C-alpha cells in the first residue's frame, strides 16, 4: 500500500493527475500564445531551468496540475491585476532572476 491506497489506485490517480496537468498546461499555453503570439514567445524564451522539485512532482498525483494552476494564479494576481502584460509574465517564467 502507498499512502493508504493499493498500488493500482495510486497509479490510476497519478495517470489522471498527469492527464489533467496536460489539459491545463495545453490550455494555459494556448491562452498565452493567443495573448503574446507564438513567434514572439519563441524569440523571447529564456534558458531558465525548472527546479528539481517541479521535475519530481511528476510522481505525486495532481502535483503538476497544482503547479500549473499556481502559475495561472501568479499571472492573474501579480501581473495582470497590477497592470503588467502577459509578455512580462512570460519573461518572469522563462528567464532566471538575477540575485544581488
């Protein structure tokens, strides 16, 4: 048993969580593409690497979906509500932040 579930149930939750993650990720990507433009997104993409925790969240059911929804919340609350653009959010997500 894993986390109080049989292995088959746990794997089923993982697969369902990944399907939801891909759905939300694709919809979020389409939304950003509509507002920024695919060509501009490709030209302005940075080289920021995802943290190891984001990569490991693949093995926790619904964690990747929660991370995608967290990014949507960051876009809405900290960027759009404060007057920033979708492109500034894209730069924040894809470029490494410089430390002082």
